[in-house]
């Protein structure tokens, strides 16, 4: 067992201008300089000669690093980590190997960017959902590897990234921005693995070499005052899967991607809930949506037979999911240029103007938006169940009053749920 303790190390100070050398045992030492810097050194016999091998600097608490970074590549070490690293190097020395060469083997084998993309993906994908992981790998292989693939990650600079993205920046800027972020992510991973020693490319330099982006355009949305008339017109038409999905997106104010992948097994008719799994939500987290009378009526009309309510709710070709354009096509056939996503904005504007007694944050929660900053999100864990239910039911009554069993413009919170319309 080592001689040093965390308390002893923390209080250690050099005096008289001399470096203080503290011994832990088995060759592991801590050098304390007059400047206050504390570094780990391993004294070990290699080929019959005593050698001092620098291990890294001392830190009181472990630094959060990806699990894929080996202990030999870490340069900031706690007492426990220093002992672990020293033990591995001692084993190399006992086996007749050069511990320094073994420590630096991976660091010296600097991969190309193409290889680093795969290594980064393999190293980090366990912390991502499937959609994020696939987008990371596919976008880089398609848009970044052609221009940067053969370059060593240690040599890539801001100008290289600018040249690789220049053409794409002018034709598909949103995707180019994501690719730029992922390129930096790969280089950061490479730096953590010791394959890159220089600082990461400065984003300010890259911005200087690329044209300014056009102002972001918002999804075109229908004025909420026009929605009841629009809904009544669509309700009077044949209820195809595409039309039903579009109306379901309108009533639930959810994204079309989640709507198209919605399954009957996620619907709790008795509890009047759509339990949306994180795997089909944009932010990857589960989200409950309260179903209004109008939404229940829509589902009943689409599939009256309870026994048939299995699998996807809205079927496309080959009984697979609908395409995103299927929902948009219904709007275009109605002579409208609005977007399905825009219904979320319509809902938010309606809530702000027609339901002012319900706090703003409840509307954001209903849309599965983040509420406040990181600190707010850590402390604000309430789900606002009663108020979100009132908001959803109020929206359903406003959009389709004839499908609601309760009178319009009533938004009492916490009242018993009414029976669904027949």
C-alpha cells in the first residue's frame, strides 16, 4: 500500500527554493515545485538503468474524460490514477519492454481524419441515441471525409475545414453548420487521445472564411384563428391516413416525425394519454401528450374497432410509416403554403392569447421544449399535469368544438374528465 494520502499531497509545499520529492512507494514519486506545481514521476529500471518517467500532473478529483481514453494517455492524475498508470508501466519494464515506447505507441500512430471519424463514432456512440449516432457518422462520411479524409488529425487547421465546407456552406448551410460542429468533435476526441497536441481550430477564423448565413426562416404557420374553419373543412372530407395524421399532429401539437411513427400501443384511451417514447422524439426523451375529446374522436373515426388497434396508427405504403410529404401534401391540396410543423406555433400563439391564466412554461412543456436554463431544468422537475391537460383539452375544444363533450371556452383545471364524444 502506498505511503501518500490525498491530504498529505494537498498540503505539501516546497521550501527554500528547492523541489520537494514525496515518495509513495514502488518508484512512484510526486514532485512539488516552489511554484506550487505538483507532478507525478515513476522511477523504474529499464535495461539495467534507472529512468524517471513523467506521468502527468496531480489533480485532487478525477477529470471527466470519455471511458475510451486509456489511463496511459491521461495527463492529469489523482493519486489512485497515478498508482494505476505506474503499475502498468512497471509491468512493461518487468517484461523487458520500453515503458515510454509502450506509453507513446498509440499517441505516435496518428490516424487520418477518415479513420478518426470511425474511432470517434465507436468511442462515443454508447452515449448517443441511435438517430444521433447514425447522423454523426453519415454526415461526416458524406460531407467531410471527401475533403479531409487523407489528412492526419494532428495537421488539420481552420483553413482546411473552410475549404472542405465552402461549397456546401452556400447551398446547404444548416447541414454545413452541423458538419462543422462534428468535425471539431472529432478533432477534440483526437486531442484527448493524444493524437493532436495543438489547439482546436478557432471557430472565429472559420467564420471569417465563410459567407454570412442568411437569417433563419421560421416554419410558416397558420393563424390560430383560421384553424377551426380549416379543421371543419378537412373533417368533412374522406379520412385518409395522411389526412388523419395531419389532423392528429394539429390536435396534439407534436412533430410530424413522431406522429408518423405513432403506434396504437402508445395510446392509453382510458387514461387519455399518448405516451410518446423518446426514440421517436427529437430530443430523445419520453413525452406524455394529453388527448382531448376531439383527438379521441379522431382516433375512433379512424379505427372504430378496438381489436384492430395494433401497430402503426397511420399507415403508408406497404403498411409502413407515412412519408413526411404525405402530411404536407394534404395542406397543398387544400391550397395552403403552411407547414405541418407550423401547427406547433399556432398552438403556442393560441395558448398565449386565449389561455393567459396558464403559465408560459406549461406551454413550452407541452411542446417538449426546454424550460429555462440548465439550472432551472435541474430544479424544475414538475410535469404540470393538470394544467397541461387543461391546455390540451382547451385546444381541442377550440379547434373542433363539435367533437367536444364540454362547452367551449371553459378551461377549469383539475376537473374530472368528461366522456368522449360519440
